[in-house]
């Protein structure tokens, strides 16, 4: 199985940028569809972005389109989330997730088998 560790979160002001990183170990990252989810206090975990194994396909939630970019470096076993023009409503714990199934790219939380411990992102107004 794969182990995932997120980093890069922090406290920033509205309009600032952050780059989250997810380091994978135990298995080659190229085996997995990867995604970033987030969870705000009192709310359900929601998908932010996902990327296919071969980097050919990406998905973005409407609320981050044009501001966030997901990328992966299979050689380095890392996935990234570049977050620009951050808003207070982007505050939450951000999780990296891996899907070992057969789908090209999934938006469903249930299909992701492996999760990191999360990294806190706080955006002040």
C-alpha cells in the first residue's frame, strides 16, 4: 500500500498563494489516480481537484477553477496543489488521496483507498 504525507499548509491572507505537496512512499505513485480533498469545520469532506495517472486528465471543483492547479511528478512520487487568489472560504484541512481502482479519474470520495493525515490551510480576510 501507499503512504501519503501532506505539507505546505499555513496561515495566509486573502489573495495570497500556497503550494501544497503530497509525498508518497511504499508504492509507485503512477499506479494511482490522485486527488486533493478539503474539509472545513462542521462540513463534509469535498473534492478540490483530481488528476489521472498519466497526467492526461484533470478535474476541478467549480469553486477553485481558475485559481488552483493540480499536478504530479511520478518520478518524484509527489502530487502538488498550487493555490492562488486564496479566499477565507478556502480555509480547511486539505487531504491528499489515492485511488487504486480502474477508473481514469474519480470524483467520488468512496473510491479513494488511501489518505494522508491532512494539512491545515487558514485564510484570513
